[in-house]
C-alpha cells in the first residue's frame, strides 16, 4: 500500500502511513487523496473545529469497511494537540481532542478519520454552547429541494428573533444551519430554543415540516432534528468527508447559493477548486455571537398558550426532568387498548 510519507502542513511534518490504501473504491480515491483534500481546505475546517472537543468517525479500511466513533483522545496523541474534558449524559467524562490547526486534522486523517464531529462548545467552557445547530433532515419521499424550502422559511424565523444562520449541505440530502451564540445558555436551554424554532417552522409549513420524534408520525416531511442539540449529540463539521461512495463533503454555502446547489457536486475533488476560488464562505461566523432570549420567550409562549411541553430525548439518555413518556405512539395506543380491554 506504499511506504509512509511525511506531509508538510504549515511547517509541521505529519506522517501518513499506507498513503495508497483505497478508501473510496467506486472512485479509486486513496488515503492520500483524503489527506490532500483536508490540506487544501485546512483553514476552513480548522475554523469549524478550533478549540472544540471533537469526536472522530474513523474508517480505517475505507468506506466499505467497519467504522467507529472515537470520543476519547487516542493514546498516541501528540503533545501539540490539546484536549478538553467533556461530560456525557451518563455522568461519565472523557478528554476529547481539540484541533487547533490543519496539522491536527491531517494527523486525525492518518487514523482513518473522514468525518469530524465537534461539540458546540469551546475548550475554555464546555458547559455552554456557542453554536445553535439546526438539522433539516429529509424523510423518505422528500429530497434536498424540500430541505431548501424549509431552510428559507427557517431563515425568516431566525431573522424575526434577531438571529442569523449560516447554511451548509449535510453531505447527503439535508441542510444544516448554524447560528453562533453568546455562550451563556445550557445545553437544555439551547435544545429548548431549537424545539421552539422547529415548532414555529412546523406551524408555517405543516405539510412540509415536522418536529415529530417518532418516525411513524413524520410522513414525507422535513424533520427538524432538535435532539442534535442534546448533550453529546453532534453534527458533522463543515468540510468533513461523508462516508458515501462518491466521497461527498459537507459544503458551506451562502444563502443565495442554496437553491441552485447540488449536494452531490461537492466532493473531495471539486471542493478544493471552489475553496481556492472563494475561500471559506463561513469565515465570518466567528465575528458574530447572538442571543437566545427571543427564542426562549417563544418557548415560554408555546408552553403557556399552547400547552406544548418538552419532547422525547434520544433512547440512550437517562430520563430527563419534564420529558414526556418515551414510548412510541402506536405502542402507547396498543397498551392503552390492552389495559382498557382488561387483558
């Protein structure tokens, strides 16, 4: 698979073992192709990851092999890559890597990392998110065009609450919208804000958008995956490579680009040319920080005036205060019927 090589990444030598190992058989892309891609977008992906505890999604045998998520920092972590301690919902904690530059990204790529999953917090304060992340997830029967329609309406909702979002492709059919925040709110409060925004979006587009946690209730609509803001839930970073045969990437976009964008067109071969021409189109995100007061007021109104309460957490979470029963609706109806029949 070829002798190891050393790549010069901004003056730091990063070793790349087995550079000719094929990671994307359909396209013939190798480990070195992936590494060179990350080097080409180095400043952009560093902007997305800098100071953030990051889980590595590793594909050591390429996209056709098994993969795993590495949360804890590898034992062979170089001393020039810092870590941060994060707490899981279980109460356990771990030290995760916090990439500070392109060399750290390339070092992780040598381990088979294709997708980087950064927490929405920074190393100095891991309890208060500084990003609101909204995942517009197409369900069966919907596609990217449906996600675009939802994204435009979401942009209006955010604007009405004094917020500005930065859109990107998910690397699949969906759209992610990130809003930089003043880090003053807890994970619970940030999740509550996303639920409020999602419910407002659902009210405006009831036939096209849903916040229903249970798949049986979603239908052919765009799902606002509010639980992606729960603690220890992360979204693929901008410029991450996604594990599909054609090697797509999560592409940052300007709002005026989302209608005409074709997610499949953004891959490890095409993104470097776009990046060389336009740079990181989300580079100005760190210059802004918005407040959640208005969305939290909307959440209060939903509870007070519409009697809307919290929504289910992911199944691996401990039972949370105020959370409704974590039972599939069809199962709940079956149980109620059984109990009513006295069976």
